[in-house]
C-alpha cells in the first residue's frame, strides 16, 4: 500500500507514519531525510543537491524528484511507502504521477490530517523535551510526574525548539494552505483522498486511518 500523509507541521504525520511503519512494514519517505541521505551517499543527484545547498540556493523540483526516484527504486519501498512532505505543489503532484506510472507503482490513499490553527498553536508552542534522552512533554498536556525531573531518565535539563513559537507556527500554516491545499482536488477527483481529524488523540487518529484502509 502506498500513501501520502498531508498536514501542516505539528499535525501528527510523523507519529502516524511511525505507527504504520511498525505495524505494516511500510517505509516513510521524508524528502528532507532522503536529501541528506543522497548527499551523504554521493549519488549523482545527491552531488547535484550538495552543490546547490553549498551555494545557498533552494533545491529544485528536478533534484527532489530525482532523489525520490532513486529512493523508490530501493527494494524496501516495494513493501509500501508513506510520502511525508511531498508533494507540496501541483507541479510536484503531476511529476509524482508520471514517476509512479513509469515505475508501475500507484497511490492507494492520500490522507490529510485536519487541524484547528489555534489548537495547533497551543499544541506546538507548549511542547518541550528532555535535553538528555529526548522524552517529550507539554506545558498543558504532559508535564513530568515530578516537576522539573524527566520521567524517563531523571535528568533536570529540558529544552524547547527555537521555532516552536506562535509567529512561526502561523506562518507554516499559511504556507501549507497556500501551497498544499491546491493539490487536494487533484487527488479527490481520483477518489483516493480522505480527511481525518488530526486534533483527536493519537489512538483515535490511528483508528480513523485504519478505517480508511
């Protein structure tokens, strides 16, 4: 089974992708991870990307498509893949269609995790992690049992991501709506698009996704 998970940063795509990888043996294809892996491996497309990145430029669709194409040719992708962070535009969506057709692959589902912007701001701006082991916490939803002490490792050092602030979160939401929303009709017209309430708890989201399958 091959699918695309859509939703703005913080919608829970990573959590649900991790569950599907564990339960169904699928592989998660994140464009950022693939880009870094291709650069490290020194593939032809990776070397092209490295050159662009070192010059301070933005990696083109052509390079991203090339990296995805290389990754889809690896044997594990044949067990089913989850695309995370791609496609972001209608141009990329059409390029993906052509790429999959060439490889005799097809998309089974495109699922958007729908979120409430104000609730997402609260979810993201309140999160923090243990600086030692990475255990995740939240100001409102998950505080350490003992204040100031990590439940998992006992560390008293915590950290927050610098970009987990309201202005950045709202900017990401605006960018998601502007760039990604236009691709939804492309998949809806093919009958493979579904929406899931991304603000529900993780288990409820997982059950809704399983119901689509």
